[in-house]
């Protein structure tokens, strides 16, 4: 949506969790911290999420659910909401992308796009 009243931006920081991974069993754990910033003009509530997780072999998993980590935060205009979560993959490298389904205080539904980001074991990429 190009309407500036409904402008929500998403930034991501990732990290590999070596202590929770078992490379010999193709288990690679990653954490990600997401900041959802309401750059629009109207408060908006994060209702649900849709993730597309692609591992290094091209296997795609889609995840849908209410809110994020058990919350449906209302994000005031100019404010942000930050949370951390994680995923486990069977490859050393993968990507995640998706969207948050939002509703503004005026009743307008819109999506906040989560651009693709990489999950990678340190040293797995040159």
C-alpha cells in the first residue's frame, strides 16, 4: 500500500545459535530480532504473520499465525515494537521473508512486507 498513513517498516537482525545446533544431525538453529516500526500517521495493530522459510536445498515452509510471540501489539504512529524469535533449519544457509497483517485504528487493513533476509552459519558463505 502506498498510502503514507499506513507505512510500517520491518528490520531484522539474525544470529546463529551454535549451542542449540547439531550440525552432525543437520540441525542449525537461528535467532532473529525484528523491529516493526510504524512510520505511518495512524496507530496500527499487528494481527497476524505469514512467513515463507526457504532452506539451502530449496525446501519451502510456510508459517501463518496470530500475532508475534503470543502478542498482537498496537504500534503508535512513530513508535516501534521489537521482539525475538527463532527457527531451525536442516541446512547451513536459508532465507526468510513474509508479511504482517495489520489493521489501522481507522479500520483499514494492510500488509507490512518483510523483505527476504538470510540465515547463515558463520563461514558458510564466502
